[in-house]
């Protein structure tokens, strides 16, 4: 038994007991009310999910298992995955054990190569990724064991097996999609001595043996790993998984949600905006030029990509982490200079015009400029990088959900006519 599985096996009985006690002793206690505005506004702010892996405070940003994300930026993605699942950072022995376990699971099934090559030349990389994940459902241990008659108490074990296999294979799969879709030459084989994030960076082949590039990919994987369970990708995966669909189906479903422009696809839109600014002005614009153009966009009812957040009321600390990285390593990069200028200009404009409750930047406003600098210039691919990272959180949440024995997610819907009548009572 792996050290991770042993750790979880020791923790899960207590987790289940806590859940049973809550239901038994406080099952009828009201913890939240729902307003008409929340029903019409996408269930925003309705407290209706359990998520132990992370929380996002209005004034704090992302906190993973009680630790603010800015305190975790020097950690490896493997360490974050362990933290998400267990609530503890791993020891050096535990980290090595997990790394070796993932390396041993990393080889892709042979049929995946035919699927990758069968896509149209201009297919979106996200459709390639989610199709391949769905195809790999053939490998699901959870589905095979469930079909044999799996005891409910063991659901989490085979869910964990599937999730470990998925996380191990995702960097190689995502890198192969990149190399194939953008005609980058032969697929680059894994270098097992590297950690999970650096190995992904290496297999992309855009900046070989560049330690800064490896550090950026590690940081990216950490920052995008989790963000509560109410975001589109995590919530979609949760709902699909609650039907006991295996992790392959669940993750693919969630990542299809991540591909939406209001969610993960926003990172490519932010960089496109930065690149368009540089092209429009023939180089880095002055502050006055950028202020005037931004004002004109806002006056026309257009948004400034990357500014405003559905949850946060402060600058996204993940944006701060990326800005700190850029200041340290690429302060003279034109794209990064524009990102900094926008940060110094746009929030004040939004405050002046009352355009946003939260005028501060989110993580998408900075990440693309950093990826672009190190040679990953194909913006259509950026959401795939996001997906590899977000799988850490989605899979962690799914394992814990199965461990707690959560039932199928089935909220009650109402008609517009019912709502109109109800508000008049």
C-alpha cells in the first residue's frame, strides 16, 4: 500500500464519523437562506456544498487546507496534491513515495496515439484533451470493481486509484497534444527523475532544461490546483461523480466546463488582449495611452479582460504570485510590462466608473504573459495547462466525496411562474 493510501485509510474513519454526527445531531438546522437574486444569479453565494480541500475568502483569496496560497508558492505540485487530500504537507519520504508512484503510472495507453492523430489539424486542444480522457475511461479500476459488486466503504480506494492514474498520465497526454496539434515535432518522452510539474514543462519542449521555465510550471500547477468546489469545473465534476460515474467521466465533464470563456478559457482571452494592445500601439503603450484606451472600452460597455472576479473582493493572491515571479525573472518583457501597467491603471478606472464590485485583477490577467515569454506562444493551449493543474483539486475532492459517502447531487428546481407567485406571498 502506498504511503498516501495508508494515510487516507487512517483518516477516513474519523471523517465519516464527523459527517454522521453532523447529520444525526444537526440535520434539521438551517445554515443558509436563498434569495430570488441568488436563484436568478447562478446560485451565487448559496452555501450548499462541502469542500474540505480549499476555501476562498472574500478578503483573503485561496486558502488550501488552512494555508494561504502565497505561503505555498515554493511547494511542488505533488506536495499540494498530498495536502489537498490529507490536510497535511508530506514528509520528504512521503513526497518521494508519491512521486515514484506517479512516475510508475505515467505511461499512456497505446490507443491514445491514434486518437490524438485522428483530430482535425485545427481542432481545439481542449476538445482533444477531454476526448482522450473520456477514451481512457477504458482503464477505470473503479468502474471494473463496481461492476463486480464493490462495497460502498471501498468506493474511495478505487476512486483514488483512478485519480492517481489520471494525474500521472495528464502531463504526458497534454504535452503530446501540444506537440502534435502545433506541429512541434516528435513527442518528447518523460524524464522520470524530474518532479511532476518540471517533467510536464520538459515534455512540452518549448524551453528545454530552463530552470526558470520549470519553476514557472511548478508555480502554475500549484496556483491553479484548487478553488473551492462551487466553480464550474469542480462543481460539474462533483455532480457527475455523485452519480457514481468514474473519475475519467467526472474529470472530462468538469474540464469541458473549464473550457468556457467565463472560466478557464479566460486566460487565453487576457493574453490576446495584451498582445492586441502591443500590436495596436506598435510596442508597449504609455500609461496615458493605456488609460485612454481602457476608458474608451469601458465607456462602450466592454470589459477589461482579467479584471473583476465572481467571488473575490481583493486582488487575487495568485495574480500577486505571478507578478512577483515576473518582477524577479522577466521584468523587461513587453507583455509583462503591459500586465503591470494594466494593474496600475484599470482598477482605479473601474472604481471611478462604478463598473465592478471587485475592480482588482484575477489570476488570468497575468499567467499568459509568463507562459508566452518562455516559448509557449499558442494561446489556444493555455486552458490545457490550467486543466492539468486543476485536475489535482478536482480529483482530491472526488476522493474525499466518495470517502464521506456523499449522495447524488439533486437540487430542487422551480418554474419562473412558481417564483413569481412565491415572492408575492
